């Protein structure tokens, strides 16, 4: 301590330390008393120190499941939503790459007249750029309309190609695509699900280490949470 005490005189002055301490105290109080709203607000602010995956894992640790973007439920912000009897955090449409605030707002406004019934209904009511459609499909936002991420991506691509030459979806001839045209595609593997999530909205619903969990267990690797409890182990075997 004696070696570093002089550091306060030029490297981290008392006024700076006091300002940080106040913010830390306020943040700690909010996180303890209102963990759900606090984590949703932190994810919305994206301070930059922690990546999205880390923030979502912390929210899960605090007991708040993360709900992926959904075209019929997601809005413009990270929101609290009760799902299967548990208070959860719903990711917004703006969390999906290539989906700007303007695109998300148009989708939300169109949804005020009723939820989207299927992809064709969405195409007729809102014009969305192809790149944004691709990201939304990969994120799982269209799963509620198609039941399958892979089929949603395929159908969105086909419909986009068919309307590229038309001025507005209002003049589209029905139907844009028939159910018979959509092939039965295999579900995503765990590896694909994690990869598509990370590419489309910066965090996987499955932790990346899920793919290596069996090997890690065989090697006797311990989780960070286990390491945090080392001090309470006492005379039990130490974690190395």
C-alpha cells in the first residue's frame, strides 16, 4: 500500500475517486434492489466495457432469462416481459444487426394494427431491406411465424427476390409464396445456432462453451462460479 499510496496524488485524484465511488454505490444499490430493470438498462446503454454475451450471462445468473428478438413482441428497447411465469428480458429489434432504429420503428408501428400473421403479411405491410431481413431471420425473430429459423431465412430470401422489381408491396399479387414451395429443412445444430446468434445479435442463447462442455467435464475443469466459492470451501479439496 505504501508503494502505491502516492499514486493518488497524480494518477487517480481524490475528486475522481469520489465521483467513481458515487456511481459505483448507486449502481450497486440498483442492481441489488432492481436487478431486472438494472440489467435491461445496462444492455440498452451498452457502456462498452463488457460485451453483450457477458451482460446476458450476468442477467441469467441473477435469475432473468434472456428472450431473443421476436418480430411480434420486441420493441425499440430492452424490456421486461413475463414469460412462462418468470420475469425475463426481451431483446429489442434494434439489437439485431442491420436493423436501424428507423426500420424497427416502422415494424413496431405496423404491428400496432395487429401482430404479423406470417412472413407474407409482414412483406405486404412493411418494406424492409434485404440485409435486415436476413439478420432478423438468422436471429430467430421470424420463428414465431414459420416455426423454423432455417425455413424463415429461406422463405424471406425467396419473397425478397420476387418483389425486387416491384415498386411497393401494396401491388404484390397473392400469394407471394405457397406453403408447398417451402421445403422441409433440418433444424439448426447447436454450433449453427450459436454462430447465427452471435452474428445476428451479438450473443448466443447457448453459451459458446456448450460445445466443449463434455470435454471440459472430462478434464475436470471448474466453472468460474465454482472458483468464486473457493473461500467458502474450507478444508474441502482446493480448485486448481
